[in-house]
C-alpha cells in the first residue's frame, strides 16, 4: 500500500532500526520507545488489522513474536513483557498496518500503564450466553 508508513519501512523508503526479518515478517524498534527495546512486529504483506489476517500470515507473525521477545529478554533482562495490539480507531490503532507491540517492562514507573475496570464476576449462565453468541459465528 503506497501511503502506508510501515509498507514504506519494509520497502526501505523510510529508515528503521531493524531487530528481526524473515521472508514474511519485519520487526523494528518503535520510534516512540515506551520502554527501551519497545519493538513492533509486522507482516510484510499489508493487512490493515487482525480482521484481515489470514491463517498463514497470523502463523508467521506469531512464530516471530517469541523470537523477538526472547532477544529483547536476553539483551535487557526485563522483569516482564507486554504484547499489545490495537484494532480500529476506537481501540487506538494509529497506523493501519497490523502490528504487535512487544514492550519490555522494567518497573511500575517505566512509562507503560495498562488497566481496565473489572466488573463483578459473571454468572455461569451469563458466561454461557456470551459463549453461545460468539461460537455461533465460527
């Protein structure tokens, strides 16, 4: 896709700090380092979001993510690692080329914060209702 910044990075039109590359996947440091080592893992073929991923692309991506995470772990010895993926504007996706953030975590003040409101525990009946609604779409 000609106007996609990540496609331009893959094509070498925009420089990047490459971490990993294979035939299907490219991983590079996020220009906005939330924490040191914050890396983006992307498919080389343009897919806007998770809803456009085919099985092969998803498989190739998720084979690469542990390799990238383990390299970051070996280099920086973080206390933990967050994998983050946003799909759609409402979910704060800002670049519409599917990508997975690999964010090493060093301490509670390292610049990354993720929290959500936890509702009361759902009943077995409510969980089954939700399960049925979703599984009807496979």
